[in-house]
C-alpha cells in the first residue's frame, strides 16, 4: 500500500470516528433526557441532527474519491466498502436518537409513566455495544466484534420484557395509552440502535477476516489458529 493511500484511509477512519462521537453523544443525551424528562436536552439532540447527516455525505464522498484515485484491492477494498456501510448505520443511529429525543419531549409532560426498571440497563448495554463495535473497528479486533454481535441477544430480551410490561400497563389503564405508546417507541429505537451496532461489528469481522457473519451465525465461531 502506498503512503498516500494509507494517509487517505487513516483520514477516512478519523472522519468516521468523529461522526461516531456525534452519534454516541446524541444517543446518550436522548436517553438521559427521556429518563430525566429533560425536554431542553432532548431539543438539543433534535437541533444537532443535521451535523450527523453532513458527516455521512462527506465520508461517502471521500470513500468514492479514494476508490477512484487508488483502486484498492483485498483488505483495503473491504475496508472502504465497510466504511460506506458503517456511516449509513451511524446516520440511522442518529435518526433513532432523534426518535428517542422526540419521545423524551412527549414524556416530559404529565401523565408521567413509570419507566420500566430494565430500560436503563438496556440503553446502557446498547451504548456499550456501539462503543465496543467502534473500538473493534479502530483496532481491527474481530474477537471484540464477535462479542458485540452476541450481546444483541441480551438487548432483544430486554426489549421483549419491557414491551410486554408497557403493553400490560396500557391494557390496565386508558391513561397509560398515550405515554405508553411514546415509551413503546423509545424502547424499539434503543433495540434498533443495538441492531446497527451489530451491523458495524459484522462489518469489522468481514474487513479483518473476509468472513460474512450476517445471516450466518456459524461464522461467528473464531477462525482456528494455523
């Protein structure tokens, strides 16, 4: 690989990480706003969404430039293809953070529903998945990426349990229906954030090992040492 290409790839990765930092902050602020009924913090998330959209456009444009200029092959080509898909996942996470912020605004007014006990651990687990997936990307760590993929089952279990609780409350009391619907949506947004973190982790495995693990759970088994 030429020095120029390595420099361009390093810059691409830095751009992705800056975008990821914005997305991670948006998710954390949106979930905190929902848990504390802080409508002002939720509005900040809504106001900053355009910056994430601009990041996606800029990174995609840079990827196309690198492809045209350097015509990469093998792992470098896989890396650029993965970056193109990863920034799409990050942008969608940003959209989901917006959805969480909108739910936070809706839930900042009475009647105030009880936030299920599993919601905060679920959100923390999803945010941890995002961090781990990005760390795996930076360090080309396929083992860490596999951990993220397996963590998604825990978030799915939280999602099912919380939604069952929210639905049961809405059935018991008509006053719970409107806030319950907002809370139901928020829980689904968190579950989708975890799904996108899983997508990023799967891309890392593909970049490092060339193994397609999406829809192929057997490929999650580590490659035996030679």
